[in-house]
C-alpha cells in the first residue's frame, strides 16, 4: 500500500513537471515570435507566464519534500525525487531567462531593422529543442538522448560566436547601434544559458540512472 501511494504521488509529480515544461517551452516559443515581430503584448504575456512558472516550482518542490519526509524512499526512489527537485530548479531558471529576454525586448525599438539578426533565432530554436529533448530524456530515463542533448552545447556555443560577429559588423556600420547591439548580445547570452540548463537537466538524468554526476557517486 505504501509503495502504491509513493508511485501515485511520483506520477503526480511527473505530471506537474510536464505542465511546467510545457509553460517553459511556450515561453521560449513566445520569445522567438516577440523577437521577430516586436510584439510588446506578447512580451507582457511572457512576464505573466513567468509568475505561473515560479508558482509551479514552489508546488513541485513542496510535493518532492513531502515524498521524502513522508514516504522515506529507498536510494533509487530518492534519486528520482532528488532529480525532480534539480530539474524543476533548472526549468524555473529557464522561465526567468525567458522573462529577462521579454524585458529586454520591451526596452528595444519595435521597428528596429536589426531584429532579424540571423543567428539569434537559430539559437532560440536550438534552445527550445534542447529543453524539450532533455525533459523527454528525464521522463524516459534515456541516457542516450541525454548524451545527445549535451553534445548540442557545442552547436550553441558556435552560434553564440556567430552572433557576436554579426553584432560587431552592425556596430561597425553605425556606432549609434551600440546600445541595441548590447541588448541583442544579452538576448543571445540568455538563450545560451537556457541551453546550459538543458544540459544540466541531462546531467541529472545521468545521476538518476547511475547515481553519479561527472563520475562522482552521490547516492
């Protein structure tokens, strides 16, 4: 009976994580649209959605702590719950970075001709895919998929370097675009950080399956 209760509660936890992941993916998608269109109302929606994501983080954390305190899980179950705690933290931070992007866009000229800096949308799409695949790896206990997502970090770093080259060219064409270039550089950096958090999730998938992080055994 206790085992059944634990598994039911753990399933509810994964359902909550799925909902939170959906909101985070939506935030990234909205950031892509807002970047291309300059839609200020959509930016405000992203900021409002971040508050919902923050609330979900607190709810999931409370559920995790309840499972640990009330159910006293064995090592493998404890890894499941501990991993969920780590994953939800990374998801919340991804939501924060989406909100940061929205705030920058609200402070950027919506008619700006440089909105189509080529590699920033590419970074955004890659970040979205990395997050989506990292969550799939978590739910499916898929070490291979987790490893594949981690390899995409090099692609993200390469795109970030391309963005910096693009922005240097823009500034060289007109010194008046320096503030704008800084805004775009920050946006690109936030997308890179989203990719970093997806990699973090994959590392916690590895911990969940093996009990190690970077070959260091924790549980």
